[in-house]
C-alpha cells in the first residue's frame, strides 16, 4: 500500500486516499489490500481507525471481503477508473449473451405497425400481460411494477426491504450483475453452495437464521446454468417456511429465453417476497424491461419509489415491448433462439466431455467449466484469442470457473475452443 500512496490518520482520510488510488490507477480492481493491523502499523494509527475506513469502503461497494481470501478492491468499483483497452482484433468475445439481433426483424415490423397509432395511442396492456405471464408460472401477484432493467428492479426491491450492512443469502458463485447490486447497496452477501439443481437445501438451511434476505434463481443461474426442479423447489420451500421473517427474492435473469419451466419458490402467503423477471436478454438493454411481482407491501413500496424517485419507463418503450410480447413473429424467433442456444450448449458440453473436461449447464446461453484458478484460466484463454467470463466468488472456498457464452459459437469454433480449454487446464 505504500507504493500506492495511501495515507491518512482518520478513517475518512484513509478511505478517501484508497479511493483516489483506485481512480488514478495506482490500485487496480481486484488488488489485495493489507490486513487491518498491517495497514494500521504502516500508517501509525489504531486498528479500529483502519477497520472503520474499510467499513466505509465496503458500504460504498469499493472493496469486498472474502474470508481467508482477504480484502480486495472490488472488480467493478463504483468510481471512475482508467478505461479498459479495446479488444485485440484476434480475440473472440464469448461473454455476450443477449439476442437483440434475432428480434430486430420483428422489431422493425412492430415499429412500422405502431406508426399510425403513436399520435393518439390507446391503452397499453403491458402490466396485465405480465401479470398473466407470472400466473402461468404459478406466481400469484396482485400487480406488477415494470422497470427499465433487471438491475434496477433488484436495486429497488433491496432498497425497499433492507438496510446497509444487512446480510443476504445468495448462490455462490454469483453473477457480476448480482454482486454489483449487493455491494453497491452496502449489503453483505452470504454464500450458499449450489449444484446443477440450484441451492443445496442443507447449505441454505444452515445460514437462513443469520440473514435478512435470500435470493434464489429458479432457472438459468448465472454463471452455473443450474435449474431448480420440482423436487428441489419443494425442499427449498420447506426450509424457507422455517424462516418466515426472511425476505425471499426470486431472480429470473433469462426469463422465457431460459427455455425450461419455472418452479416458483415463494409461498403465496409469505410476508415478504418478490420475483424479478428480466426481458433484457431477449430485447437488449434499450428495450430490456424487467417486471416485479410480489406481496402487496413490496409491490407498493417499489411502485412508490419509482413514482417519486425513479424515472418511469417511457410510454413509447412500454408500447413497443407490449407489442413485441404479443407479436407472433417475436415468439417464433425467440423459440428458435432458445433451441439454437440449447443445441450449441450441448455441443460444447459434448466436445469438452470428449476431452475429459467436466462442464455443465441446464439452461441459458452459456456453459460453466469449473477450474482451479479462474483468473489464470481466463488470462491463458485470452492469449489464445478467447474472451470468456467468470463467476463472482463470494468466499475463499468458492467454486471457480469459466462462463462461456455459446450465443456466437459455431461448430468449428466449438471444437477449437474445447482444444484450447484442454491446453489451458493441462498447463
């Protein structure tokens, strides 16, 4: 830390100094910070002063603590940092999972059909359509709130139910998006081990008494692709009934694009629950709405915050999305995309298996490949011309791996990629 120029004698001075070092590039995202005692000795201050500085930074989402893994600068701190260099021309980006290109022809037709109605638009049935969409999956809600992104939806729910410092049970590893929202809200994620069928019931039951909220992904978990089946859903419901005071949030990051049935977890009479369904993977960020269902209090709180503090979704976007959801051409294209994702996912899993490499994913446009050191593996694959994503491990013993998007993979690329993964794991 001395070489990073960190200084200060009060907690605010130390936290500001660390933040400045990150902004100026002297401390890089992911950099490990000294222990509280080591930094206190270096700055000649009390350990409680450094502990307070670290707590301030954690609450702002600038640093994160990983048990025996120590305290590190968060990979995506909410402050301006030096821009990342552009990708080299020979590197293929396998991190992207959105499919707005597939919907573009239907979007063009929808906009053409809307042109005559935009001057004096009639009522939009988007909320009613989304309520029925939830009900078709067994989620009974008195209403929905529609927001501009899944991240915003999750942020609004957490803000309505929790306070900074609250502990939240979340699947481990988790997604970049999930980790961002938790850390930026000053919440403490508590890892829950997962397998191919979602959160392991015993692991969830052990930590439920210690948390204020629990986030569960019924299908298409990012990054592992796990899917909760009816048996696992029943087991989780039984465990959650023993902790009625815990807020339950169901996170559906892929929505219909998951291509598998949705198993609801929340009991209808649970005091505090919500379900977030994202349409961003289908329609892209500009039209990628998210819908929130939930108990009456949660829905009312979120709606009130949106009306008073947020930027309500524009009427034009609402109308376009409503038309897309009702348009048969969109449904046909999305069904084709889901089938294509499935075949590409299975093809990559098969190529990896043929080379003795374990991988899995039950849904979604990605495959999860466990590795002992994900940072080293991503770096070595980058050198071979592949940019892949990882999960966001929440603890020192968290499962590490590569999340490889199949959205842009063809047969030849799949075989080459599998060969390169084998070389990386053998190195």
